[in-house]
């Protein structure tokens, strides 16, 4: 029976692969995929080997495609970076919120352009059609509309989900963290936008991943370019999504997509190519204002905004890392004004010396119309924000750690209570309890009579700076020995003065 099902699975798999190769409709592919899944489920019930690796009742131990586990060393790095990022967000006066990990499918639909196909749909759970969140921006806009929020400066760090083609080495996963910072409210032009650029500059400088550049552009400049180049307004977004691929593909391939796949006039594509390969600073803005593009009302407004943004970035001392890049398009449908994307420009290599390519490490922009899409009265709340691609930064940092082979401390224990003799477990417990009560991070062995050498080795391996040593003679004299693990120096301290002595030493070493 199972052999027959396996044959059918192979045949059905061939059907799905053929449809994908022929670029058949999504509905047709989904229908055949559904049949394939049903066959695999049938095989699992029959006791054969299913796609999940269940063979004879044994489960293949692996994480799902596009996901990964993190060991204590990796988590220690992540926690430190998250703390740095949160502190920078708070430095700028941000507060945090939380939203559900899944949303109504209709909330997410139509907000991501061609990337909508990457949304994870959930099975019907009793009448609500749901999907896992694709980013944190659309849920934030829904939150603002639902709670009638007119202005807020918020940060949100949480997992999002994308049915993308994963690459663990490049930090591109299907389940990953985003670190978002957004400013909602009606404020004077470019002030919130410039602060978002400054925050990206501060974060990337603080995590030490090498040189970077923050590319900036404006949707109104792009729309103006399309207008003067003769593109129909109905094609703006689809041509914009093609331009967005210039960071990964040469102009010739992008032009081919515009002309052959999207039906754009070849001359119009060539005119667009003349603009989108430009990059520079304020001098480029001035040059474009004096050109035919500057005569276009839409483009002129965008260029004036860009001029102000670059000036503010100079005042914030981050202008040196900012580049006005006309190829930057960002394919998401909801952007309406300034857009930005940060990329690493240094060469990051792993322990084997191979180049690590991570792509963009931050991106964002202005989305003034998104909240209004959810508001019953179409009430508009202007918003601008940025998202840090934290997983991609981690892939660089992990590679640097492997190269440097430095020991990462995974615990924050400050003191270990150890004994030199047997039958002192209860005395250890009394002291460690006092240390906990005093807010001193402490631990002791779970062995009743551990060896002295074993306890000291544990302190050294864990990076614990101090040990409180007790024995029969110390207890009789009302003292303890305080040992510095790195220098191996010991001092005798009165039992009642232990807390004060430890706090003094810990304060001086922080």
C-alpha cells in the first residue's frame, strides 16, 4: 500500500514541478500542491515514511526549512545587541507596544505588492481567515486605526514570517526578528524622517559590523521620473518593483523585465535607466532641480524634501554615511514619501575566508496613507519608520566571533559559593540565599559534596569573577574567604560584612 502511495507522490510532485517551471497560475499550482499534501498525509497514516521524516515511528530531528535554533553563545550575542538597540530607541524617546503574531488575512492583503505571495496563510480556525504577520508595520497601522492613535513614537521587536527562499548564511530566514522604530503624527517636513536615518546610523555604528551606507530616495521623485519618461500612472507600482531589483540585478536584466514582461515601451525604459543609475548628495539634488525632472510638479516636491533631509542629516552628524540613490525603490506598496535602505559596503568574511553577502541590513520610509486604509472614516495619520534587519547583522557578528574564536560569556553569575570540605551543603544554601536577597547574581553546586577543584574550574569556565569559600574553620571563626577567580587572591571577610564587601568589589569592576 505504502509503495503505491509513494509512486503517486512522486508523480504528483512531478506535476507540481512542471507547473512551476511553466509559470502556471497560482490557483492551479495551489490545487495540485493540495493534492500532494493529501497524499503525503495518507502515507503518514499508513505507517510509511512521510515528508516530515517519520519512518517507523521515529521523527527526523531537524528544524523546519528557513528556521534555526540558537545556542547559549549565540543568544548571549543577540541579547546584548537587542539591549543596545532598545537603549538607542529609548534614547530617542520611544515607547513599545505588542501586537498578535497572526492577523486577519484581509488586514495584510494588498499591502506588499508582489511580495504578497510570501505571506503565510493559516488554515481556517472556525470562521476567521488568518495569516502570520509579514512585518510589524501593517499591524502597527492597524493598531493606530483601531485605537484612534494620532501620534506616537514607538518601537517593536518581534518575530515575523515570510515564505521566502531561505539562506541561513545570509541571514535570510522564514522566521526572523524585526526591530522597528516608527513616528506617527503630523509634524513639520523631514524632521521625523531625518531622526529615523540618525537612528539607523547609531545602531549600525554601535554593533560594529563594518562600513555601511544609508541609501535614501523619495517615492515622489520616482513617480516624477516615471511621468517624464512617459510611463502610464497605472504602471507606476509595477515598474517601481522592477527598479527595486537593481541592487541585485544589472540594468540590462531590469530593462528586459520592464519591456518584455511588463510591456513598457523600450524608449521609456531607456529614459528611466538614465535616471535610476544616478547617485550622489546635495549636488545631485540641485542638478536634478535644474533639469527637466525639476519642472515636474511631483518630482520637484520630492527633490525639495530630499534637499531638506540631507541638510538635517548633516546637522545630525550622519550625512557622511548617507547617499541619495535614485535606484532605491523599495517594492512595498504602502510607501508614499522618503524611502531608505542601509547596506554594508565592507567585505565581511567567515572563518573559511568566504565572502558573506547579506544585502540590506535596514530599510524603511514614509507611509502616510496606511493607517487611513484601516480607519472607518478614512482618517489619515502620517507615519515614517525604519526596520533593522537584525538577523542579517547577527550572521556577520557570528562570523566575526568564529574568526576571532573569542569566548562568549553566556551567564551573568557574579559569585559562586563553594566549599572545601564535606557536609556543608546547608551552609552554602544559607549564604547563596542571602546573596540572592541582596540582588547579587549567585549560584552553587547541585552536588552535596563537590570537589574543590571542580567548583573552581566551573567558575573559570563560566567567567564568574568571585567565589565565596567556606569550611569548618571559617564557620567557627565567623568569617568567609572571598576569592578573586582571575588573580586567585583570597581575603578573609567577616560573615556579616560579606554583602557589603562583595557589592564594593562588583561596583568597582562594572
